[in-house]
C-alpha cells in the first residue's frame, strides 16, 4: 500500500508556508531494475520523492529541513539555471535542481542518482530521447576520476547501455571483467555484455540478469536478496 498526506509545511529557506503532498509509505515487492530503480508500488511514487517551495524554489525531500549550504546554493547561478530548466516535467526539474545542488557541494554520487531519477521520469513519460540525454548527463556527473565502487560501476554500466553509449559501455565491461569479479556481480556484467553486443538498450531487472545468466525459469531467492541489497539505494535515504 502507498499512503500520502496533505500537509502545510514552512520552507526552511524563505519561511513561507505551502500545502504539500507528502509520501508516508509504499512498498517495493518486485525486483529492482539494474539501475537501482525500485519495483512495486514504490516505482510510481517518484513524483513525490522531492518537494518544492512554490515561493522561493527550494527543493528537498522535506522543505522544512536544510542547512546553511542549502541557503547558500539558492543564491548561485547553478540554482537559477536548474530552476528555469524548460524540462518536460516538474518532477524531473526538481531532481535536476537537487542534482545541481549536490554537484555544487561536491557530492558527485548524489548528483548522479538525482539526474538518473529525472531520466526515470522521462522513461515513464515515453520520451526515450530525453531519457537518453538525461542518462548521459547523469554519467557525466561521475566523470573526472576513477570509480572503484562495484555498486556505482554496475549502475553506471546500465546507464551507459540504456543511453546507447556503446563504446563507453563496452570499455566499462572490459575494465570490470579484467578485475576477475566473483559471482553474482560478474554475472550482471556478462549479462550487460550480451545486451551491448546485440545493441539492446532495453530495461531489465536484477531477476532478468540472474535468470538469463543461469538459463533458469526461476531465480534463486538468496541470490536475489544479495543482489538487491547490494544494488538498491532507497530514495528516502539517498535524497537527504
């Protein structure tokens, strides 16, 4: 079940009150996608992961909360540019504003994930070209230094493949396979390699990767729990 509540919140940055729809609870009882997007009812709640003050434009999971850095960011050209982005969807713009704030603060991973969330909204809106552009923008958030985290590189691999960025995706596959990864992670990389070879930019879940790698009609629950626990980052924790 997914529950919402209408609340009147006072903005941390400007102090003005506004009515907001707050997400109280949801579930994700289906396998997540390979890029971490949750399944189940949680998938459809994305428009409510971030709130926005209608007066000053402050964006946060809870606009009553913030810090000095958040107020400072509101005065920057980066905030003005992101806030005026003529994107196709207000929720996507909120994620791009939040991504710009994280990038301004030097948090590349959070900026990457928020930009990716905007791409998910494009997916839902049946705008594949816009989704590909946003995925490339998300990948660019991680450019500039080596990424050692297996988790991050697995998500980035899916982002590159779904954006049809074949050369970069192939290079990342080669890099990861050269490290002699163990199962279950090597299985996901090999799954991606097969899709890249076929120039398949479609959406797949962790269950798809495990099932097709093993050639089985069902998945191993223990392996699924391991993969989902390793890959998933709940929006409620990552957006704060």
